[in-house]
């Protein structure tokens, strides 16, 4: 003979599976990555004891100021991100919860992703060198540029590499530095013709830039809205679409005259 449960007892019994389901969901892996501001590196100087830009076949200038490429750091492709991680980071301005496929679209294993990112970095460095030498009217057969930046992958440092090469070889064209002695950061891909392309994680990259002393941030024009949404105090956004536009903006900033675009 079955005994009848009181209403509170019945509710408690029914609630047990729901609690168990919620507990399981809270710790179940989800297809997301959590990103945060990463390291920055001055392409005009050294990184981990190695000069980032070295030139042979032409005299390299002694520069002042800094041109800092910026990165974001994300949980790895094999890391477990739970509902608790998503909820805990969703409203933080120094974190971003992103679909894992948007962060790691190139493979399923850490090795595959590393190989893809390294290949993108090499292509970006080649394009940066070609764009810089073309802008300066120099022959790649006479001037050799070597770019070395350890443990960084992807194409988003292309614009800063290009500007660094130009500053090392040419400066502002009248004896001054492109930086004007400032700490300038930025992000953006570049192709051999000098076209600047969009990247990801701009809102986190501006935080990394300001943290490391930048007062000016160059970025692809298409990403102004995202950058403005979480803009750190004291950082000026300068949107660009081409290498020529980026150089002109830096020269205008340095000399204190001429138009400088803003987001």
C-alpha cells in the first residue's frame, strides 16, 4: 500500500531532478571562449631580448616613442568553459564571451590552430614588408627586413609592423619620428597594396593599449563603434583604411597641424 505525500513533500521530490539538471548544466562544457586584454609589444624595440625589426641593405634610424602592437588572450580550444564562467564574465568590461568557433575557426586541435596562426603571422609580416617598401619606393632586392615576434600569431599586427618599418627607414620624411615621441598602439591587418583590414577584439585591445601607456590607438575604420563602446579614458581613437592614411594621421599628430580623423 502506497502512502500519500504531503504537498511540501511532493514539491521537494519533484524539485530534486530540476536541481540536479541545473547543477549539471552549470558545470557542463559550452562552446565558448573567454577573452581578455593580452600582451603588447613595441615593434620599434625589443621583445624578449630580440629586436622586433631588423634591416639590412639600408641604414636604420634611431627612433623615439613606441609603436605597440596589441593582443587578446582567450581560453584555449580544449579548455572547459561552463555556464558559471559565461555568467561570471558576461557583464565584465575587461572580458568578452565569444563563440569558440569565432576565436578558433581554423582547426580542432591546439597544434592545428598554432600552425594556422603562425602561417597567418608569416603572411602578415611578408605583406607588411612589401607594403612598407612599396610606400617608400625601395626595392625588396636591395633592402631586407626581418620581423621577429615570439609567441604571437595571426595577422592583426600587420599595420603596426608596416608603420614600424617605415619609421625605422624613413621616419616622417623630414627627420622626425612617426610617433612624435608618443606611445602609439594599434591593430589592423594589411595587404601588400597598403589596404588596412578589420580584426577582432578591438574593445579588449584598447584596454591593453591604455594599460601599457598608449595615448593614441590606430584601428580599422569599420570597428569604430565597437572601440567607442568600451573606450578607456585618455586614449584617442584614430580610424584608418589605408597605410597612407595612417602615416598622414601620425605626421599630422606629430606636427600638430592637418586633419586627424576620429571615431
